[in-house]
């Protein structure tokens, strides 16, 4: 599903929430939308790995074989590389049967001395040959190469594929300054090339049939159906989230209210500066509200602000805002006696004398 990437804004300084490792008032609890996006990507990654290996095997088995074949050479004759590969497998198999070689060592030797060791060079030769015979244009060959390289991101750097769907403040900062690794349109592009390979290669060289597609066919059908279902669900959830955020955004507008300058909800005097101790007295860590901050919080509820809006305005968690709302109700709600708040000079940050 192209374009489903969570955008994290760049921050000049500080944290979105005081004394929290999260950048959202709801903390680390994933929303239904985030869960479905992660499910979508996991399913998409599984299909992509199979398609990429299928395209790579086609290029290395059929196209590369045709590219390095000598003129007038019998197409059915076993190449030296294939012969040595068969000999190696026979030797390793015999050694395993006679218990002279552990299975793990045998598999490591196969990976070291088989064609996998030189796949990058062979793929380059195969793509160049595909351009020569008109199977791909230069632009298409470059795109196929980039799509196959993207497979390595999925296989070896899956954490970067999922990092933008996070509420951790460190991950959010990383995603804000680094280009997203996830490519929403890559599967569609690779799928199109995979479907056209045989048609593009028709009449140009001998093609090899593989049973791998049959083995994956049922899983592929289930995964593709899941992607379609999740695509519809995610689109509906994105629409609902936009409506919810539009409603919150209107609540965050402080224009025409008293909450400006030193009465701003994020003014430093509203939060305790640091965790400190004086003898047996304990002052909570940064992020806890001062008495002044509690009054500002209550005044926001006086205006009819919701807990989630107060959480964003004050830089506190949603749970804390909900607790403050209950305290506000217990204090009398709209009928409570408003407390006086200390005023500050914004430029000097000095406390002003009572008026």
C-alpha cells in the first residue's frame, strides 16, 4: 500500500512530553491502526522475500547461463560450474552419511563454495545481457537491481523497515531525520516484473521450470488476500484518525484565551524543574506539575478541553490528564474556587510581585 509511512516532525529541542520516553500522550500502547500497518508490512515482507528470490533465481539460472554460454556450445551440456557444484554436493553428502562432517559445517561449505558466493557479479552480468537482448531497458535493469537490493533491507535490516511506526522519542527523532527505509510501492513494482519475466524472455533462451512457486502458491494466495483486506481496513482507520486529530487540533487552539505568555500550559514554572531531595523531603522528577501547573490544568478543563487535548497542551500523559480531570471534578468542576497563580516576566523569567 503506497504512502503509508508515519511522519515524525523534527524538533528543535526538548521532548514532546516531559520526563517520558514517548512522544505521544497515550504512551507506548499501539493503536489499532498502527497494529494493522505493522501486520501489513510483515505480510508484505514475506511475499517480497519469495518474489525477490524467484526473480533473482531466474536471472542467475536462465539469463546468466545464456550470457556466459560460448558460441555453438551445446545448450544441454553440463557447465564446468554445474559439474563442480554437483561433485561438491556428492562429497559433502558422503561425508555427512559417514559422520565425518557435521551437518552445520557441510551447509557452511556449500554456501562458501557454491554460486551464492558470486551472486552479485553474476547478477550484474545477467542484467547487462538482458539489456543487450532487449529483455530490459537500462532503466528497467536498474530498477530490477534496486528492487533486489531492497530485499536485503527486509532480510537484514527489518528494524529500519518498522522504525517509523513507533512512539519512542528516540525512534521518532531517528525517523524524523533519516529517510524512510520502507518503500510502499516496491512490492507492486516487483510483482509486475515477476509476472512479465517469461514473456520478456520468450524465444531468447531456454527457460527452466521450478516447483518453488507451487510450494508457495497456497501461502501466496492467503497473504495476498490478507493484504487486500488490511488495505481496506487501514484506509478506513486513517480516515477516522484524521477526523479525530482534526477535532483535537481545534481544541489545541489557544487564540483568544488567557493561556498565552507566562500563562501558557508549557511555561516552565508549571512543571517541577528536576528530581531533587532536601533531607527527608522528596520532590518528584521532571514532568510533575507544580501547584501553579495544576491550576493551569484545571483552567483548561474549565474551558471544556478534553483530557487528550490537555495532555498535548500540558506535555503530560493521557493517564495523568485523566487523573487531573477527576481531581478537577472532585474540587467542584466549574463551580470550584479558582486559585491565584504567580505571574512571571517572560523575558527575564523573574517572578512578578502580586498585583
